[in-house]
C-alpha cells in the first residue's frame, strides 16, 4: 500500500506517518512534508525523485506531473489503466493526504498585500485532493488532521478502508476544495458588492437539537473567511445547549446592543426587543429594560454590554432567562446564576462591530436575498425638525428610540422615555395597530407616556397613527418622512403642540 502526503499544517503528521509506516505502507511526500517525515526517522520517497524533475518556480511546480496524477487517477478495475501504469513504470497510490495552503488565514490578516495573498493560492494540493476524491473507489482522500485518527483505526482493524469510508472522505475532500475555491473567489470579488456569481462558503460551528420546531433538523454554520461571527470569541460557561431560536434571538440582541456605548441592556423575545434601556450603571439599565415589559421578558435573551457583578447576578438569577450574554461575570455572580440549571450563560471576549464587505442573507424558496447590513448609526445632526421644537433633554429619547426601532420587526413603533423603552409595537400589517399596541403596552405596565418620544421605522401614511400616540401623551416623533401626505401628518403633530423630526432614512426589518 502506498500513500502520497503533502501537508501545510503538520499537526498530527508524526502520528499519521508513523501509523502508516507501522502498518507497512510506503510513503511519498513533497518538499517540507518529506523533510518533516525524515526527521521522525521514517523512510519516505521524495516527489522530485519519483518524477525525476526538480521542484520549479520556488516550489510552485512539484506535484503537477503525470507520474503523480496517473498514480492517483488510475482505476484498478480498468485493464487499460493498469497497462498504462505498467508501460510507464508508475506505481498507484492508495491514499492521498493533502491539506491546503492557509489562504483564508493569510488573506484575512490586517495589512496583507495582494502578492502575499496570491502566493497562498494552492494549485497542486486541490488537484491531488480532487483526483483522489474522484477515484475514491480505489484511493482514500484525507484532507484534515482530525481525520487521521479514525483512518488509522480502521486500517488497523480491517487492513483497508471500506467503500463507505472512502465515499465519506471524498465528500469531505470535495467540500474542502469547494470551500477553498469559494474563499478565493470571494477575495477576488471583494471590490464588487454584488458579483454575477456569489459563492458563499459556510463551515459548521454547532449541531443543534432541532430548528424552530422539534420536527425540523438544524445546525449553525458560520461564513468562512470572516474574522468574527455570532459565537466567535464567545464561551458558554453554564446551561443547556444553545438552540436554533436562542441563536436567532441572540443575533438580533447583539446587533441592537452594539448601537450603544453607554451601559445598556437588551432583552429580546421571539426575535424582537421587548425591553431596551441605557443607564448610568448596567444594573440601572437592566432594571429599566425589564420594567418595560416584564411579562414578555420571561424566558427571553438578555444581552448586557458591561460585566455582571454580584448584585446584578443575584437579581438575574431570580428571573427566567433563556440566554444571558455579557462581557464578564464576577465569581459571586456566576455562583448565583449557576443555581439555574438551564440558563445558558455566555461570556463575550470581544465586542463585535460591522466588518467591511459584510452582507445580510435571507433565504427564500430556492435562493437567497442578499443585501448590505443595516448597520449605520445615524446622528441627529442629519435630521430635519419639521414640526414644533424638540426640547434638548428629549433629543436623547428620540435618538434612543430611533436606534431601537430599526431592530424591531416592521411595521415597528417604539415609545421611549428616560432612555428606556416603555412600549413596543412589532410586526404588524398596519402601522396604526403597531402604534396602538405600543401605547397599550405602556399602559399595561404602568408607564407614563406623557412626554414620551415615538419612533416609526417607516413613514406614517396618514395622521391616524401619530394621533394615537399624541393622545396618549407623546410629545415628540421621529420618522423617515417621504409620504405623499407628509403635510397632513405634520399639521396634525403641530396642532397637538408636539414636535416631529424627519430622518430621511427608512429602517424596515422583515
């Protein structure tokens, strides 16, 4: 039996090479891989000796040779293939172990040059790997160090790899090659926001017990090539495994939390915020967010942008929290929180901000909608006051309500007061109904709407929606504007003695 080995990542190479040698396999390797195997005291033939051709172009050409690829692609059940091998004195390979140049890691480095990235585009490696995968009926393609163990185990137990094992290895090899090519294509298309062909490569991060419902299978995949994703640099310290709905809600909560630099708390339930607040301390922010809608907060996702101390940990432990996410916890806080067996406690080691070139994907039947993320944080100096005058203290509530509103499902209405939500209307077909729900939520939990700020993610087409909020006591409204009946809405707000601001930008979220 004969193996061809060419690996950039030498992790586990010592164990794999030694294991094959002990099983009586002959080893052939290229360049640095051959040198590494020789240092182990294991006999190995060099590729250039096999091809009788030296490595060329600084190592760019070494395995692209008929004596290599014929040995990989020859079919053992085709007499013509075997005759060709005999005619040219070529020995076949039974296993090809290749892992590729680290293009993604190098290309993702800050300040990397184009020449440095291009040099990490592997040519010979994918060719050998794909050849072995195509000929999986006779050759085993091995593309990752984590495969070495079970390959050796099966060889030790049975002396060969089963057809099912080789078929699975082929699937993984083609997936590795496809992901590699996708990363390169994405890098080359980096200057083109929406290229004619968009190749998205995803890597499984986590198996999930089920999807949105128990009868749906699910897993979490992260986009390859991104430096950060939803769970990168995040550790789970306690609790049950994360679910599909947990991750969906956590993503929305994290996106909203990054709108704020001051101590902030975001509570999300069923992909919508039900309580958001800023406070002088993180404890105050949590109190205000929970008070917004304590019933909806039950079993929600809580995201904090400051560490959790002992006192806050005790109070959080008194609530039913599905997922708790914060940049740190005191030992006393963790001790209290761990009393709740099922609470998933996550620690964030790095605050996430948008990456250049980031895209937002939404699956549809047989395809994908792709857009830029709605990540801009708008400042009030770009807004236009179209009715009344906004008192300086109320500007904070207007800006706060606007930032929260863009993370609420459309049609979206947010009532805010003292830098906290007091009523949220989400996902309604009618904007009037969204206003009514927000006002009713405020009344239900005893929040005074007098002097509240109102944010609407899109324009009010008629004055009826604003009138409901104004009748409840709201005194300032922020909305994009742009309706044919803007003047009717402006007149209604002015007649109520309130103020209104146009931002000029809509924030639908479906």
